[in-house]
C-alpha cells in the first residue's frame, strides 16, 4: 500500500507551474489510483512491516486515501484524464468512512495503529503531514497529543505500543520524532516544534548524521547508520517550520 503515496508526489510534479502534461505521468496516476481502488480493502503489514498477521493499518489506509484524493483533484483540474474519477471519489469516500469509524480509538482519543484497536503508532503523525485532514481538525490535535503522551521519552518517540512479533526491544525511531516536529509545525504549534527540533538536532553525531534508532536513556545510536529516512524527515520538518514562520 505504500506505493499509493507516489500519487501525491506525482500530483505535485504534474501540477507544477509551467510544466507541460506528460502522458507517462497521466498513465502513472491513473494506474496507481486504479490499483488502490482494487486493493485498499486488503490487510497488509503496514509501514513497519511487522512480524504479525496482516491487519488494516491506519496509516496504510490514510495514504491510500491521499492517493485517490490527489488523483481526483488532478482530474477535476483537467491535468489528467477523468475517466476513473467517479470511481476514485467513491472509493476515497469509503476509505474515509472506514478510517473514521474503525481506526479511531475512543479509549486513546487518537487514530489507532490499526482498525478496531486501541494500540498507538507514531506513523499516524503522517496523517496531518500528508493533509489527510485540516491541520486544526480536532482528531488531528488529539492524535498528536496522544502519540506524544504515550510514545515519547524526552525528544524521542518509540514506534508503537502492542505486540509486533519481535522478542527483543528496540530504541526510539528517530524519524518519528521529526514527524512529530513537523506535525506540530503544521498544526500551528511553532514554538513546540522549534524546541523539539532543537533537541533533536543536538542528538546528531559530530558530522550531523543520525542512526535509525537512538537509545532513549544513553542516547547511543542503534540500528542502521546513517539512515536516509531520518535525514529526509529532518529536512521535511525544517521546511514545515520555515513555512510556519512566514
């Protein structure tokens, strides 16, 4: 399901000012949107590829919604052929109902890790980042608070709560902390985002690089090093903060 987010990137490219339409891009958007329509109801392993049975992960569904939302918008603006737009819009509405009805946890007051669950997952911070909803939407704000409350250890965030099939524990996933900083910036909480980003920048090594994980207690680097996803999340958070300051 992760390839569904490619439509968002394609949408930015196709809709860019001064760019002529390219048939390859048109085909790519339509092909991915059609694929999402056909497969989004299938359980998957989620962004973290956990060692558990396939589930309906919230972040996977939300990114599928993003793909169809962007495809519909491009079709409405005449940037791509609209032959599948009615189906895309219908399936996007069905996804939205699924997420709001089955992926929201009243107990946690947050979007859950997966459907019909009260477990939390830092990847739901990607919902405001990908503009699944308005930055000031009540559920977005509650989710940011719940993730920070339940998963944070200082500036660092664990990935999720609950069983993932792993026997040994892990460090905090650094990209999740940068996602939190970006979500805070997008939501208008600029000072909090600045403070968190300052704390995270201070955790880099002597040449400004990060590992995949950091031990919350010792701040030792753990896992893959250097980790590209972390540095991408850092750049994205910094850009969001810069935009929020304007």
